[in-house]
C-alpha cells in the first residue's frame, strides 16, 4: 500500500466522512497521486465515495478499518512490550461461514498481535492489545461474535502450556 493510500486511510478513520477536496494537495503531482491512491482504495474495498449535490465524500469501510489496524500492528514502533503485567488476554471468536473474509482478517490481526490459537476459536496472549481488539469489535459490529476477556487466573496446567507457548 502506497504512502498516499496510508495517509488517506488515516484521515478517513478520523471522521465519519471526509470531502474528497480535503484529501487533495496543492501540488499537482501530489494531487494526482492522492487521487490515484483514493481510486485504488475504493477499488480495493477500503473506502467508498458518496456523492452529494455539491461535494463528493470519502468514507472508510470496515475492510479499510481492518487494514488500518493491521498497518498499526506492522509498524516498527508497535513492538510488543517485553514486560508482562500478569494478565492474559483471551479472545473468543465465532463468526459464521457467511462472514469468512472478516474471520480470516481477524485471525490475521490476532496472529500479528502475537495471539496464539488454543482451541478452534479461542485466542490468548499476554500482550496488552485488548483495546485495539475492542475497537475492532465495535467497528465491525461484533457484539456477540467476539468476546474479550482479561484475567489473571488460569489453572496451573493451562499456565504451563501458556508459559511454554510464550516463553515466559
């Protein structure tokens, strides 16, 4: 994804809708590149254009929000903290086959955030990414399909398995 596309996605995530004119730049070369990047985002399903009588507005899609969250996890400054706070983050994910693409996107994000899949739809991690996944849950409207649990208590046998999985 180009730097212009990333810039546009970040702007679109800040507000419900952004005027296409606001996304353009004064410099003609940059303006063309931004227009092209916006076109690519729309074609990729990351953004939508809504037309009114006076202006065209761009909106980020759920797919675009997922991509933006993935980019957040891919940044070099998004390194996982090395100190463990003693809490386990458990995410239960149950999306039907009809939402397979969202399910695959969420699995990808969970893996990027260093979650480990223990049992079919149960993911666990010692790393504090629960707020990111709470936002994703809200953005995608996953009120019952995704459950997020943060706990200190895990039985001793499970702890052994988890400590081996995370090298703790």
